[in-house]
C-alpha cells in the first residue's frame, strides 16, 4: 500500500516511529515532511500535502501527526476527497476506517503514546471499509465536497 506521511515539528518523532513501522510492514511510504523536530513549522502545510497526495491518487492512504492530531486533520480535511480522522486508540482507528471510510489518519504526539499509535495505525490499515448503512453517509460527505468546492447543489440537504 502507498502511504503518504507528514507532520509538524511537534509530531516529528512519532511520525518517524510510525513511518518506520509502515516501512517494516512492507508499505511504500512517501514522507512529505517535516524532516526535523527542532525547527518550528506550520501543520497546515503538511496536512495539506498529505491530503493532496491521497486525493490526487499518488497515495492510497495518509498519516498525519501533530501535537494533538486536530490541527493537521483540519488542514487535511480542507482537501476535497479527504476524510481525515483523529484517532486515539485501536477502537477509534478501526471505526474511522470501517464506518467513515477515512483515508487519512491523524495522531496527536502529545496525546497518544508511541506503542498505542503503532497498534492503532496497524488496526486502521487492516480494517475493511464496511458498506451498507455507511454508504449513504459517505456519499453525503462526497456531496459536500461537490457542493462546497464545485458549487454543485446537493438535493436533500437541510
């Protein structure tokens, strides 16, 4: 699987651990930075880079890390076609993939320990996307992309 990874300075050390775990599992990893923990950088740059890689098709999934996972997830979610989810453990990772069809997973280096993050990432990658009752909700998310980015009205929205 092709996985795009990115982090800000706060997430750099955990990103490196997770990047190594992905590579050890045989995944093709594209690192979109940052490449040092000691230089303050802006998380939106790296969340957007990972989001663009996933939405553009050069990566199958994305991984983003910042202090809490929240800011970088917000940035990634600005890219049409991205469904970034902040995860905290195996349960939130699995459900983000199964129910929400998340294609970018975001982790907080200040909130999630490395062992838990490695386990959660593995669970995310292994979880199948469930269809059925979730399909309509995923289509509504895609409809929001079309409506808000391309200004195509979506029927049935309040």
